[in-house]
């Protein structure tokens, strides 16, 4: 499971990465250097950096806000599907009850 980092830590790591970029030949090299200092995977830093650029509109992609909205809607959709299944089962049950002849 992925390790969760505090937002403040992420912001600090991204600031350090941004400051280190001019001193390195590539984003990979800067990520490797800063990742080693902070104990974070270089790939994690690159993903954070890319997502920051997407959120700022500098690169194409799905923003963090849109990802969160999609997750919320998927959860809501799953809950509604479950509720529909319950309602269908209940309607079948009550329809069968209405079709049964009543004994006197």
C-alpha cells in the first residue's frame, strides 16, 4: 500500500525539487537527488511534480479536484446501484404477495 505523506511534507519536497531543477541535467536527476535527501522515491516526486503542473494548467491531464469528484461520484453511483437492487427485490416480493390468492 502506498505511504501517505502529509501535505506540508509534499509541498516542502516540491519546493526543494523546484529549487534543485536548475542545478541538475533533468527532472529525473533532481528527483533522485531530493528523493535521496528526504527518503522519498524519485518516481513519487516526479508524479507529484507532474500533478502540480496539471493542477496549475501548465500540462494536460486530470486535475486533483476532478479526480476527487470522480471518486465521490463513483461511490455515490455504487450506493445508488445497491439501493436500486434492494428496491427491485422488494418490488418483486410485494408483487408476488399481491398475486397470491387470499385464504379466508
